[in-house]
C-alpha cells in the first residue's frame, strides 16, 4: 500500500510537469499564507494566465507540507481526463480544498469532501466557459451531492479504502520529501 501512495505522489509531480531534479534545484518553498492566496486565485479564475504556475505551486505545497495528507487513489483519479490543462486545474482544486481543510482544522487527515467542494467550484467555472466540457465522473459526484448522498458515498469509500497514514507510510513520505527524522 505505501508504494501505491508514493507512486501517486510521484504521479502528481508528473502531472505538474516539474521533474524531481528541477524541484531539488529550484527549492520552491511555498508558505501556508502563499498557499492560501494561490488557492483563492485558482478558485477565482481557474484559467487565468497565472493558473498554470498556481497549479504547480499548489501541488508542490501539498506534496511537500508535513501538515497535510492528500491522497489520490483510483476513485479520485477517475475524473482526470485527456485535457492536461483542465485535469491539472481540477487536480489542484481538489488538492487545495483537501489541504486547506486540514490546515484550518489542524487535523492531518485526508478530506475528500472538502477537496470535492473545491473541485466542483472549479468544474462549474470550466463548464461556464465551455458548455461542451463535461466529465461524467464529476457529474455523478455532483448528482450525489445534490441528493445529499455524497457524504455517505465518501464514508463508504473511506471504509473500503482508508486513507489514514500508518507510521511506516509517514516515514516513507518523510524520506521521499527528504526530511528524515
């Protein structure tokens, strides 16, 4: 299981088109305050000229921050499509909402619900710009939300595929980040 999650973190880096070596050389540090501003900017205008850079920095913060644990399992990746720009924006929106909820609560626990709320906001903005843009998996989740069944769906998903980190997984992630105890 830890390999799967580590692979998903690496997949996330691939999605943002930032090679691991470039991350080490660049040493991009994003503060929590900067992260919050980036999230607001992304939610405000997901296709702005600065959106691509905001997406990279949001994902880098989520990957690097020891205060958050965001997971990208098969369920979360269903809505990633062929359109790399929109997929990156949706992934960043999900990550931003998920991570922000953890930072605000002070509890490091994957928060799919908060991630999906941010994803829905950005998805609607993308749809407003392009009426033909549609992702059936996101539409299904929106429908569950409209019927007040999304929370139950996510609870069942968590029971089947828990996302709480074990001590070994925490250590593996710390090593991946280069922050060994």
